[in-house]
């Protein structure tokens, strides 16, 4: 399989919840928690933060340095190029895409998707093609060759802004796989785009976080069974709103 590099996508310029990746959760920035949880993956060889070259994102580079992970600063809007350049710089054979607004990401699920990818000559595997996991546990794994092909051929703004859109849009070109949970949990919202999302995640961390120990999806599910009112904090927010917005504004850029 070669070198597996988890590339965490982050910038401070989010529109709905500005500077969300630096918002504190139990005293640490959200991005710190994403990195900390990703370190628990047994199949990832290296973690890289991929941010933009804007001055406002320099604190993220410093946070990565203090967290002991590598970083890359590239294009703000052409995120596909940012990923390709980061993957090239750090010699990735396989890329795991994680976003910095998912502070409940489960390293066991990351490893499960990587294992599925390594099994049958896939170019791309995720757990989102048919969503069955909570929104916020999204994992995408793809080969460097597939990323390069997307980078060379993607012409639409939506396919440059969203790293894997070109790959997913061309199943005739790429061998694509999906990992499904035995129970459909896709209605659950564990990502952070709004103040309500942040409040939900903070409540989860307040109850489950212990220094030096990573809590997992099963721990959160057990908590929500005991305290179902927590799930109501951020209920009813649309999934994949950012990508849908990109499609509405789609245009040829190359």
C-alpha cells in the first residue's frame, strides 16, 4: 500500500462560524483535537495539515508545529491543488482526507476505511457515498495516482474546491468503494458548522474527554442513549451544505 498520509484540511476563514477550527473545546482548539484523534490511527504513517498561504492561517501552521505534525500552505480556493501539492511534497502513496471541523473523528473508523481501500485495488474508498455513519465521522481514502488524475483533469470550480468531487463524478475512470455501518446513523450530526454544532460537541467532550484517552463512536452512542436530549442541540441542519452551495455556483475555471 505504501506510505499512508492523513491530510487534514483547515482554514480560519469559514463563513457560518468564523475561526471555528480554533474554537476551544475543553481548553484546546478544535484543530488540536482532530490532530490528537488522528494520531490514534494505527494505519496512518504521517499526518499533514494543509492550510492556505493567507496570513490569517499562519496560527494553524504554528499549531501543527506544536502538535508535532507537518504542514503545507497552498491555494485557498483550489483545495484540490492544495492537496495534490501537499501529497507530492510528503511522498504520499495513499491519502486519507480529514477535515478540521470534525473533532469527533474516530480513528478506528479511519483504519476501517483504509483497510477496505487496501483490499481490492480501489482508487477511492469512503464511508460517505451512501452515508450510514454520523455526519462528522467522514473518511475518504484514495491513491496518489487518483489524486493526480483529478488534479490534471478537473475543470469545474466545484471539482477544484472539493478535493474528491472529480473522482466521485467519474466512476467509469476510478474503482470506487464504500464502507457502510450495519445501522444507518446518518441522521446524527457530529460535525461543526454552526454555534449549535459547537455547543453539541462541547457537551460531548465535557462528559467523555479524559486526557490521554480517545473516546470513540460507541462511547458517544452510549452517552446519547442515556442523554438523548443532547442530540436535540443541533438537530435539523442540512448535511453537505458547503458542497451543495458549490454546485449551485459551479463554473468552468480551467
